[in-house]
C-alpha cells in the first residue's frame, strides 16, 4: 500500500506543479534592436566560422502546444471564451473547481467516520479522470479527442509569436549569429507516437532546405526532442541532409523517473512521506518549508489508510487516462527496463497496436548508437551538452525525488548523465569512483569531483558537462553560448575553445540575459538613452554594476555565487534610478524563524504520532 501511495503522490505533484512551466517567464515584447550581444566576447562579431546552415530545433516537453478541437477542427473554448490548449496538460480550467467539489461529500464522510467512505476511491478516480480526460489515450495509443498540434513551417523571422519562442527557447545568440531566417522550430505532440513524429520530421527538413536553398541542416535536440531524433535516424539513417547534430540534455537513453512511475518503485518511508517530502518541495518552490511542515501536520487529520486510498485512486486515474497508453511516454523509458514493463501493461492482447508502436521505438533506441556512428562516419558531427552532479531531489522538480532511483543516479535533476551523454560512466551524486577505477582511467576525462568518466561516451571529445546544472539549461548563458559556438563552427571539440572546457560549472543567469526584460539589456537601454530620459548621474550610478555584470559574463568558468552577486548588484542599481524593483531576500529573519518553529512543531508531531493519522494514534493507545 505504501508503494501505491507514493506513486500517486509523485505523479499528482508532477502534473500539478508542471502546469505553470509554460508561463514561468514574464511576458514582454521581444525587441532585438535594444539588445547588444557583444556581452558575449568569445563569439566575436557573430560571423560564423562554419558555413551557415539552417538550424532546426526539436524542443523539449511543454514546448509543443496541442489545441483541443471539435470534429471540424475548430478550437474548443472554455466558459471564458479561451481556447483549450497546452503542452503537458490540457485542462478546461473553468470546470476544474466544480469537478473537485464532487470530492467534498465523500471526504467529509471519511473525516467524520475516520475511515474511507464506500465511494471515496471511486469518486477520486472519476474526478481526476474527468479533469484529465481531454488528453485521454485509448488502447491503440491514439488520443480519444481531436487534439491538433500547433505547428509553423516558417522560420523564427516569420514566427507569429516571437517573444513566446524566445521565452520558451532562449536561442537569441544562435539567431543573432546565423540569422533568424535560418532558425526553425519543429513541434511534435506529447500525446502521440514519436516514430510518426520522426517520420514527419523528414518532410519538415525538406521544406526548410527548399525555403533556404541549403543542401543540409543542423538539428538541435532539447530534452524530449532526443526521442524524435532517435526515431528519425532509424528511419532515415543515411543523414545526407544533416550537417551537425547537437543534443542538449536530451533523453537519448530514457530516464528512470518514468520507469519508476510505471514500475511503482518509490523511495518511501513514514519519515519521508510525513516529514521530509512536502517541506522539500515547498522549500524549492517558495523559498520556505514552513507551509510544507504545516501540510504534514494537517495530513494526519486523515487516517493513514484513507490518505493511501486517496493517493492510490488518484494515481491510478493519471496512469490510466494519460500515461500508460501514450507511446511518447513509453519512449522515455530506459531500454533495459522496457521489456518488463511492456510485459506488465501491454502484452495482454488488448494493446497490440500500442505495443507495435512502443516496440518500434525501442528498436530505434537500440539502433541509436550504430546510427550515430554511421552518421559520424558520413561526416555528420555529433555533439552533446549535459548537466550532472544532481539527484532527482535537486532542482525545480524535486518532487521527482520520491522515485526509488533518486539515490542511485548522477543526473541533471531529470535525466541520468549516461542518457544525455550517450554513455558517460558515473557513480551516484555525492560519491566518487574508487581508487582502483581512477588508477585505470584517463584523468583527462574524469570530472573534477571524480564522479563522471567521459571516456565512455560515444563521442567523448564532443561532449561537455556542467556541474550542478539543472535540466533547464536555458537559464545558463554559458550553455547558450557554447551551443552558439558549436553551431557557428567555433567549437569543434572540447579542446577548441579554452573558454569552454569539457568540465565546467553551471550558473543561473536567466534574469540577467533574458530577452524580455533581462537586467543587462535594461541597463543598456539606460546607458544608450539619447532622449534625455535618464541623467548622466543616473547612468554613472549603474555603470559599475553593469561593468561588474559584463565581467561576470565574460568569465565563462565562473559559478553560481558570482552570477547571483552580479544579479543582485545590477538589479539594485537599476531600482535606485527607478527601473524595476530592489532585490528582496526571500529568507527574511521572520520567515526563517517561522520555518524553524514549524519544523520543531512538525518534528514533535512526528516523534509523538509517527507516520499515521491522529485517529490511528489514538486507536493504538487504546489497545
């Protein structure tokens, strides 16, 4: 029962907390005329050393929108007149609250009776199913409803919502160097067949070649986009129309997160579920664990069995409605765990069409290394960029830390390093290779923390690693600039540019360099002002902070603390002259004290009551 509970909790939190990903960046108009990319000095004047080839981006999860349409292809509208669309989750938000309210009677009954009411589990299952039913998949791996992919065959120069593109995929340096007319986005459905998406990529490439007059293209895969590349190469292995392949934290070998969800393997104990887990999530999302400790205390109002019943029913609904019948989710499985899970869910005589799709993709995954070796032999250069030295408990999606594999991986918070790098050898985060291994290894390829060996990668001399770099690499200017250097022909191997060594450290510079309101560009607006909006004194006031920020950006091996310090200094300097707000430390004394108090209270309850409901505790005393 514990395992079922955890599984549900993890998936529900995952789906719930992923909802705001698409809107996590503030909207603002993208105005390239105001942005001076000489802040990236190592790329010179952006004249590519390599021939300019059009570059097609195969994006990650939540970067391809689906629109819920009627049988005539017309978008369905919610009660407020808005289209129902999304990448990870498609919801009619106007109906969620009425559906959730159906839970109130059986929940109240369970609270009063202090055990699960007869229809509680069924109601939970049905409500979750109703909320998610827009993206329901059938046993054949097809969407039940008419979900239409939003796609665009023009370049980013023609893109109808350019600021959306750059918020979701901050590829401005690449576009600046090779021209927006040479950057394309290939979208594909999360709810669909990756093999079919790979086949359609062929036509997209031909269209780009025809529009640009080029004989080849570059392919840049991001995260889930790696699955489309895998499917494409297995169907069109000649690669005669590809110049370079650049994989950025791509799911080339799957992720144990998805396998653990399907297999129901969770790192669960009373201590973790009732004490550590929720505060960890709240700490990451809000900066304080206080609310998490309060939730822990309130959870015990429900008997333990009722809590488990709720989680199990809700998880079952998520699994049945969305995950188990979706070929694209199956494409996220590590190859060595596929067969057992296919036996468990698909080889029952009712999923033969879906099984054929998932088997076909797994064959493509098995052939990936050979296909890439053949591409390399044909002159296609393959590059990989990855984050490492994190576990699933780290980063913005630390609710994935509930899966059993969390203690066994070395990853970017989402995808294991062996998957994103095509074979790097690693030991779990926080550990090191033993001395016997190190004595036999080539020290050139061993990471500074001695947890990763790059020599076993398929392309060890074209694979870069960023320590403590979370999966969302668009937040790190160094990685964006490295990608630009690769596309432009500046970085051909890990030894090409001293500015970008094979092993580097990650940093968070998104607030500084984002196109829609990045601090460095706001400062440029002030310093370059000729309309008299800002005085010379105001310009002089922000100049030191601006110069310090440029110095930080120039240091392509600088870490997180230097980036954070530069961000605070420039933000405060700009706020002093009326541009934006001053930096606010979320960990104020009052907030810190509240968190400490709530932790003490939580620890007291945990020690006194344990991992169970209050009524369970009282019943145990009466025995």
